């Protein structure tokens, strides 16, 4: 690793930190992190009579978000994962942290800029949260680089995969690097000397750059000083050396930053390069579109996408050998404080190392491959319409294939009996099979209406491209409702059968994206149920037209009834418990932050309802508080697949209900997005989902349980048989595991 310094693996990688000093001072104790426990901070335990608005009952959502990312980083230490997948988790931590700073930290800084010190439900001010984020993030970034340098890179080298530092290059490798630099880098590099006629350049968000100290006079007689050297964005950040230059059996990589370091002198001929240090600036990347001032959303977003590259700075990463004078100079240029500075022992752009994972042909160092399964009633031949007409079909991705959804659209596009297709698209991609089928349907004369959410964060450009592609094919493209993101996952097909119109629908918890369907856990329901399909039809009518909310019978949809109905179903369980009846609920979703839903869960716990919550990411609810939440258990599953299903079970006095949804338990999903929540009406399918949920509740391999003090404790099998929910489901549903 370029400019890295080897250090011994200290006990801090595995041991919780001492919190006594900070607790004595009255400050929030530092994050406790090890292989089995991660935490935010402890708060005083309220009395059983405490009001449910008491700030001590709520964890801060930003700090909880950061906790999820730390649990992802923990996977890099978990030797039950294959080595290259451990590296992948470490790099995902970098990618997640980038977005966390671009959106969450940027939002907090914006509040301070506006003079807002308003506290949230947790009682923490934006300034206090930023201070905590800085402390925790600095600890974890330093830890991340130690895991990389001291554990993963040595382990990869044992497997004959090496990242070569400059000092390790052979003469032949040096010669090849020089040739690569001369032919590939030098022609596209653009150094920028800093002087009155060359002010500090405007650098692109998250781009790799170097600050260079120069001495001497240039061709114009200018005295040396400082220069900025942006790394060419068109070149890969990690380059594989030719096989003949590596030792037999080894695969060697070098960093673009190493090449530029090695030949920086050539970029400034006649000058002496006294120092060359890499840095990267993270900017505010949130888009701001005012619905009051926009007449054309697509045009407004195109303009905002250009501005995203140059938002206000929120974080500065520099090489750890960068002198204080230069890092202070950079902080001043970007109007950042010392707490925004991150010194790293290695490349500042770790996420770009992800390309290596796809380059290495070592299946023995990756998760074993599998073939997604299919329900028995779905066969390669025959019509999907006939199958769905006979009964609902439920798919659990990625254990079961996403192909039936694509196949259904292709069949609909070519079926002369199909008259109309309506679909929502949130994250899909312009070149996906889903879009190709919709294009084909439109060209075949079907009435194709697509509701595209242009504001799906970081997918805006792709969504603009697919909107253009669909419009060119003759499809009607709608951008949803201006003030509400369309996050619902719905497909509606109208088919003429025996002289009458028949509806078919698909409802899902995840996006119409074939790649993420192989990585994210989600449910898909294919149905011809008349009431459910009619409800889907009315939601589409609501999105494309105007008018009051329609009388939707079975679906729960946001922003209209979903929140109130969820609160009512939780309260219903509480009433059963108060009558001495069995009461139980299971909530599985990505995030739990909405205060009214949390209060409902507290009420249910007080009444004696057993509340099992499977919350992958942010959770603002505090479990285990005597008299408040001692009946609530919260666990987070982190493993091979990203847990993405939103599914809810209510015991309902023995008349069990299972609901699946596109919505998380968050304010934005309940009040600021168009969402759907649909029942699993088939009893066998509902029973199957309940069994899946129970599998997650007994996981003792990939499960982290939230403690009362905000820490997460990793579950270990101990003397019990190891149970991994994801592995269990893989063997249960996949065709070949």
C-alpha cells in the first residue's frame, strides 16, 4: 500500500474501549467496538412512568446509521466469510461512509449554517451530533485502515494476491510503470500551479488529487510554491501488472497514486518536488429541487446533477504523512474545521479498489455460487398468466429467481391479448431487461405507462436516461407527484380474456433491478386477486391523474392510510394483551425512526405484547427499558445478502396477518413518499413468510442484538448448533446451493 506504515495489530481491534472517564465527565461515552459488540452511547434509565416523549427513550438516527456501517466493517474481521468478500465488506464501509457524509453530515452542517440548534426527539443538537460523528468516524476510519494493512493485505498476499508498494517494485516493474506513466497518464494529466493567476481549482466531489510542494523557478521565472495535481478520472485507480512481471503464481497490483508519486518530478520539469501528498474532498451531494419553483422536473434535475459535483465541502481525507501546514492550507481552502480532517494510512479512495474483486479469478476466495430456485408451479414453458390465474405466486429473492417478473413483462409485451401495462420504476437502469420489455410493449402498440421516480438518490442520471428511452418508444412517462417520491414497487397488466378485461399485478418490497435482486433479500407477489389488482389500478390512476384519494380496499398506501393503519394494528395487539390474550408482532424492515410508530411499540410492550423487531440499519427505539420496552427485542442481520425485505406479522388473536411493503418505518416513507403495503392473502404463502421470519429470529451467526445502552452484541452459537438465516433460506429455496 502506497505510503503505508506497518503497525502491530493492537488489542483495540478486538477489545471494548474504556468508557469510565467520559462517563465521569458527563459526556457521552465513546463507541464500544469489538467482534461482538458495537454501541452508540448509554443514557440514564428512565423510570417506568417516564413519558414516551422522554429523549432518553430515543437513539439519534444519524449515530444509529453510523452504527450500521460499523457492523458492516465488522464483517471484514469475520473469518466465516471468504477472504475476498471480507475485503468487499471493508470497501462497502467506505462507500457507505461516503454517502453518509455526502447526505447526512452535509444536512447537519447545513442546519448549523442556517443557525439551527433545534434538537431532535433524542435531545441532541446538530452540533453535538456532528461532534459525536467526528469522534466515532475518526476511530472507525483509523481502524478500517489497520484492518486493511495488518490483516487483509497480508492474508491476500498469502493467497498470492499482492498490492505492490513503490519500494517493492523490481527494476522490470519500474520500467513498465514508467512506460505506463509516459503513455497513459502524462498525456491526460493537468497540473495546476497556484499563484494569483491560478487560484485554487474547483475540484470534483470525491476525486483523487495531490498537493505538491515545489522549489525552484519555472520557465516563466515564477518561484516554486504549491501545485494541485488532479488524478485523471478516466484511468483506473488500481492497475494489474502484466503476468510476466510478477513472480510465478502471483497476481500483482499497483495503485495509480503510486505511479503518480513515483513520477511527479516529470510533471514539473526543472523544478524540485519537495513533497507530493494525496487528498480527497467529500462534498454535499444532496439535490435540492423546490417544487414551488419547478415547471420541468427533468430539466431541473439535470442542472442539479451538475451542481452535485461541486457542493460545499464536508470532509477532507489526506495521506497521513501530509505536513500539518499543507493539511491546514487545504482545510482553509474548503472552509472546513480540524474535526473534518481524516488522515489515512493508505489510498484515500478505497472504494475504487472494488474493481479488483471483479478482476481476480479466484472462486475459492468468494462465496460459493448458487442457482436461484423457482416455485414448483412455475415452469420454463407455458404461460405465466395461466399460472398466476390459478393462485398467487410468492418469490423470495435472491434465494428464488427474479426472472419470472422479467418473463411476465416479456410475455405481456408480445401477447396480443394484453392491452395495457403500468409500472413504477425507482432504481432500474436504462439497459435493464425490464425496460427493454416495456420498450417492446410500447412498440407493439400496448398502452404503456411508466411512473419513474427521477429523484432516486444517486440514480437520477440513469432514470433520466431510461425516461428518454421509454418516451422514444412511445410509452407515457410520468414523474410522479412533485412533493412525494414514488417509492412503491408495482406492476399492473390489463388483459382481455373471453371478452372481458382481467387484471394481473406484481407487488414487491424491492426495486425492479435484476442485479440487486441477486444481492438483496426481497419478496415479490404475483397475483390476479381481483380486489388487490383493482387497488393497484386505482393507485396508478391516482399517480397519473388528479383528484381526492380513492376508496382503496385492501392495499395500505402512503401518504394516506399506511401510517395510521400500522399504528392501529400495533395498538390492536396491545388491546389483546391487556385482555390477557396472546399478543405478538414481528416487524422486519431496514430502518425504524418514526416517533409515532416507536411510541405505539412502547405502548404495546407496556401492555405485554412480545415485539420482535428485525431492523437492519437505523433504529431509534431503545429496547429493554423496565416498564417501557422490556418486551421488545431488536436484532440486525448482516451477512452475504443485504437484508431488504419489509414484512410485518401480527398475531391478531390467532387470526394471523402478514403484510409486505415497499416502506420502512420512517417518517419519509409514511408521509413524504408514495408507498404500498400489501397483505399475503394465501394462507400457505403467509405461513411460509412467518416461517422465514422465525428463521431470522433464531439466527446466531449473523445476528446483532441491540442492547439497552445502544450497543449491539453479536450473537454466537456457543454450545448450540450454528444457525445462519441466510444460509438456511438459501438451502431451502435455491435450486442449487
